[in-house]
């Protein structure tokens, strides 16, 4: 059976804009985040407090978070890899964060210049600081369904990282198909392992599919049937990871909402307002948005 309600986590301003070639003006990013919140998205991941050398596109994170007009019911998490990022985030008024590691060693090395174990050690003081401030922490696990450097990734590797993150007190795990290779059978295998062997409550799991090979919606539907009710997506289908060569954008929020609403699943999000947000950011990207729903709505 399917959940009655799904919580959509919008990652376009972070996962999307981190991978755009051109520099989107700061004021435009802020407007984009505000429009997405006004569309009713409960969570809008806004930016990353990472090394500006690693991700120059998001080097204005402090300015974005300080200048943003926040809606009372909306969460605006940011990515934080280490204490330096945590200090910058707190100074900018951040009240929700995400740490990020992976199920495969080579991707972790390329992405955050650490082993998986080192990355977890770096998160510990970050999570402790967040707990002192009563700030919720999400944990991303990348390359769950395949790695750009190693290929196949064993589901047991994801289980091990997942349990370590939860041990630390992290409240939600997002399972990342970083390069968009997953097929629904893999979704069943991984989630089943986490829930039955790992005894991880379904409420603590979210899914995060990049749509490189067109399987993202099928994977989401499979996850919903297994009882997952938190799904990540990016307005317009923006996104990708600069350290995952060839990876396309996230599943588009518009395409996800169209399917969910068609299935009678509530989200609290206004689809046409998401289209409007994508339309306002589109001129600042070097390419047309890839969302199918957006393209259909724009052609009509
Ligand atoms: P490093 O070079 O090992 O770090 O990078 P370091 O501690 O040696 O520091 C090097 C320099 O960076 C120093 O500056 C630090 O101060 C500075 P210098 O003294 O040379 O002038 N620095 C920072 N500056 C600002 N904010 C910080 C910060 N930390 C260090 N937080 C590091 C390690 C983790 C910092 C780097 O590799 C990094 O920032 N990586 C981020 C990569 C990234 O953002 N990737 C994309 C997000 S993950 C993703 O997209 C996947 C996801 O969507 C899920 C999925 O799809 O699978 C989440
Ligand atoms: Mg991603």
C-alpha cells in the first residue's frame, strides 16, 4: 500500500545549484528558495557550508542564509562537512543541517577528501554541537546503488554506514543514488536490509534519486510501496554532483508531485508554484530545465 502523505524535501537550491556552470546571482538564489517555501515545500535545502574551493557555486552560503526571509513552518537545512562549516552555519542563523558521507570509499575520498571512517569522526563534534543547539541533523549516504569509481556497491556497506550515523544520534538518513543507476529491485534489496537486518524504522529513511537513466520515478514508487514517506527532489530537475562525473540532476520536484497527486497522495505543495519557481531561475542556468512536467507546462 502507499502512504497517505509524503514529505517532499526540496534540494534544488543546494544539489541543483552546486552543479551549475555559471554563477547564479545571490539575490536570485534567495528568491528561488523563498518561492519554493511559498509553494508549500516543508523542507528547502538551501545551500552548503563547504570549502569554497570544492564548490565555488555555493561560496555565498553565509549571505544566502543571513538574507533569506524564512516562513515559520519551513525548514531550511544546509550541508555541513566539518566544524568549520558548522561554525559558519551557526553564525548565519542556520537551524537545520545535513552531514554527508557515502557507502563507497573512493567516492568519499573524491568528494570530501576522507575515508568513510574519517568522515564519521569529523561529523561527531558537528552532531554534538547541533544537539546542544537542538538542531536536527540529517545524514546523507551517497553511492548506495552504485559508485562512479568502484561500480557495484554492496548493500551491507550502506547498512554499516547507516547504523553508525544513527548511533551518533542523527535523526534521518537519505539514501543517495548519486549517479542515477538504481533500478527498483535494488531499492527493495537495500531498504529491506536496512529495515529487517538493521532494524531501522522506516520513518528515519528518505530516498534521493538522481535521474541520469530515467529510473528515478519508478524507484520512488517502489520505495513508497515499501513504506518510505520522505522523498528528495529538485525543482526543474536541477542538480548533480561535481564529484560524480556524468551524473544528471535530481528527480524533478514537478514530476514527483504530478505522480504523487495523481495517486491521491497529499504533499501540501502547490505544483504550479513550483513551476513558477523553476521558471524564475531558468534564465540563470546555462540550459533548459529537464523536468518533463515543466517542459509540458511550458510548451502548452
Ligand atoms: P580538505 O581540503 O581536506 O579540507 O577538504 P581541509 O580541512 O584540509 O581544509 C582545506 C581548506 O578548506 C582550508 O582553507 C580550510 O579552511 C577550508 P585554506 O587554509 O587552505 O585556505 N575549509 C573550509 N572553508 C569553508 N567551509 C568549510 C571548510 N572546510 C575546510 N566547511 C572538505 C575537505 C570536506 C572541506 C572539502 O572536500 C569539501 O568542502 N567538500 C564538499 C564537497 C561537496 O560539497 N560535494 C557535494 C555535496 S555531496 C552530494 O552532492 C551528494 C548528495 O546530494 C547525495 C547524493 O546524491 O548521493 C548529498
Ligand atoms: Mg544528490
